[in-house]
C-alpha cells in the first residue's frame, strides 16, 4: 500500500474526528498497488449508524484528508445503513484494506 504510517494515522484521525470513532476506513483502488505510480486515494468509510447528510460528510472528509496529504486527490465513498449499496461498495469491501 502506498501510504506511509504517518499518512495512515492522519487519515484515521481525521475520519474519527469528522465521522466518529466507530467509523472504519478502507483503502481501495490503485493506492493498494505498489507497482503503480500516482493516482488518487480511494477510501471507503463504513458507518454503523445512518448518515443524515452523506454528500456533506463525504466532502468534508475528502477536503480535510486532501489537505493533510498536501493536495492529493481523495475520493470518499460512504457505507451506512440508510445509504443505497452499490457494486462499488462490494468491490471496496472485497479488495480494500482496513487501516
């Protein structure tokens, strides 16, 4: 996985601060491949409770994490009981790595 320990800690800390300490974070996509350069950071944030404003939460997470990673593009996908589950969620759950 192409994230340093410091970057991983920063992502987890931001997610806990913004989405709650019970949120889980998975990295999926190209950042898992050590043989590929560049690419954005794809995150799946799993929440055990319903999310009232998912678009706002996703945007806040992406912006804060991007700033902590010096402008790296970050995509945040949310998974919560009240949100529709799409095929991309299954891919992220199957291929993603919990951080």
